[in-house]
């Protein structure tokens, strides 16, 4: 992994999140009515937060990184560590901030209730039957530090803390492994093929595999972006968010801006899908593919840059 790839992934997901945030919960028709026929194409303020502000998607992704860095440090110090527990405790620290109005960024009820339960969900003992996209949207950085097979396992484990349905945690494992494949130099198409082979080894993979395959098929059909996304769903659940992100990345493999704009303009969970495609193309193309004007506006840019450097230093 290179620092450029790490920066691209982290800045890419945060920028995508901030782009999609103002139009989350809006229909595509309403988005076009507000922003014009092209939809939202630039960062904008939302819910009292200035342009460039991100949502709980990026907040929880940063908590995932915090937990992984803590696990690495603890492992070096003590020789043994439970990575999932370290990430779980990082999520609990995030939960504490959700009592502060200025920190709340539309967190999902599933994440909040699962973390408030006092029990850490695991794959073997599901904490609930949720397959919302709150698991998959926070696991991209796992693929920056682990090989594809391990990234899949860790991604599943971290999502299962709050999301107990197979489609909720398998989509998260897939996302983590996809980033790992890209960082290793695979094309997006080859990365999808590798991740499909990992996915089918797990029980309950059918829904996630179906959405991945549909994303590829819909892209190859040549259908326009709006109708292509509409055929894949709205992104509120894990497998749909993954499918939409893959479709947008496949359609615009060399154009970060076009891909995240596509991910931010539909009838669904726009911040999550734009964030995920931003992570994919950010890792693939590097931070230089992201407009500097967007990077300069992004919330906590210095923190994102710091975490990128820490990930490289701790895991290289």
C-alpha cells in the first residue's frame, strides 16, 4: 500500500459522504428540483453543518481506524489482541459523542441500539437481524492494511458488532476485501472476481452475490446511470449499497468526480453510496484524482491526513 492510496481512500470516502449528505432522504426528483437537472454536483451545507461536513458514515469509519490502530499497538506491546474487541470499544467511544447535539450526524438506529445493548455482536451469535448499510459503509480502511482474505474476515467481524444479518456483514467483508484487492494492484473487474470467490464460501451469501452480479450485468447493459441505480435499489441495506457503489465505480473507473456524483444522485442512501464509491476509486486512482477544492473543504482534513500517515507507519 502507498500513502497515495491510503489518502485517496480516506479522503475519497469522506468527500463522497459530504457530497451525498445534503440529499440523503430526498427523492431524485426533489434533488433535481433543488439543484438542477444534473442533481447535486458540488459540496453543500446540510442540517446546519457547513459544506464539506461528513456524516456518521465517516465518523464510524474513523472509529474503525482508531480501533485497528489500537489493536496493532496492543498486539505489539502484549503479543496477543482481539481486534474485534478493540474496534468495538472504539465504536463505544463514538457512541458517547452521540449524546452531544453538535456531533450527531444522522446515525442509524441499528448502530445506536446495538451499541447501547452492552453486548458485542459476533457472526456466530448475531446481535439482531439487521442488514442495514451501517456495517458496510465503515469497513473500507480494513482493506488498506490486510490481504483480501483477512480483510474479508475482519470486515465481517466489525460489521457484525452491530448488524447480525448475513447480508449486513458479508457485504462489509466484501467491501474490505475489494479495497485490499485494489491496493494489491487488481483492476476493479479482477477484484470483483476475487471477492466473489471469497464471498461464496460463507453461508447466507446469496443476496450479496446477487446484487454484485446484478451491478456488473446492469453496467454491461449500457443503461443510463439513473436507471441503472434504480435497478439495484436505494442503498439502505448492505447488499444494495455495495451494488450501487460497484455500479458507479464500474461505469466511471477513471473519473472519481463522475463516480461520486452518480453515487450521490438517486432515491436512497446517497451519503453511504457516494462514500463507498469514493473509497473504491480513491484507493484505485489515488488522492490526486480528488479535486483539491473538495479536499480543502472537507471537515477534519488534518485528522484524515494524520490517520493516513499513521496507518502507513503502523502497518507497512
